[in-house]
C-alpha cells in the first residue's frame, strides 16, 4: 500500500479518469423489472480477478478460488519453495 493512512489517500478526480463510452444493448430480461437488466454489480465483478492476476504476476502462483488470504498465499509459496529445493 502506498498510503499508510486513509486520510492521505487521494481520490481520483474527473480529470484523472480516462474517457469512457456508454453503449446500450437492445435486450429484454424476463427477470428484471420492466425488462431491465441489473447494473449494480458491474463495478465490483472485476475486482477479485484483478487482485488474483496481480498476485499471480507478483508471485508466479495462480489462485483459482477465493479468498486470497495471506495464509493461503504464504502456504502456496511455501509449498512451491519446498518442491523447488528438493
């Protein structure tokens, strides 16, 4: 973590965010209200895979299930180090 305290964390401003384009797909969902599809989870869905990819890039160990706890990461790295020494 770059910032040791949350009070020093700089929240990105509008000028810091890259431009994006919103595209609407003509679909109809039978479950959603009035045929609408939900959009609430779109921002949180890519977080876990992004963190898993960052851990894989940093350690070389890929995790296919959650949680990515320090204990699981340490155990996997310890197991890999143990097999590499033999």
